[in-house]
C-alpha cells in the first residue's frame, strides 16, 4: 500500500462496516450500517467529516456518530477502499485524497 492511514472500527462483516480515520488534520467517518429494510449491508460507505473527536468520544457505541458530523461528503463504493491485509488496521489514503479533492 503506497500511503496508508490507520483506522479504528466498529462492526466487521467482510470489511469494517464503520470506521474512523484521521488524515491530514481531519477526521473522517466511513459508515456502511446494516440496512434492516433490505436485510443486507450496502455496497457503499457514507463518508462524513467529523469534528476531530477524542478517544473518550469514540469509546463505546457509535450509534448516531454520523449525527456529530460537520459535513457529509457523499458515498464511495466499498470496493474502492483498499484495506491492509488484515482489513482491520489501515486503508490506502488515496480514497480520501479523491474524496477531498474532487468530491464524490
């Protein structure tokens, strides 16, 4: 992976279904919460900018975490997010660069 950014996550089904990444002074939330109506996980992440929450704010449940977002950037296909080999530690930061430079 060329340039990586460490993640912390909640929920894992094939990939992290919700994770936070700090990158270039900003904090991003990637959210792919289970959809009860379709009984499936979506194939996209909703991407948000968070207000640089501290560790104490990220402990425990993340239900409603997107409500704390400063901005919703849109969505990105999960297949466009490149994870480290374990899929639990880091992502290739290119997806964040693309989101923040060109929009979704």
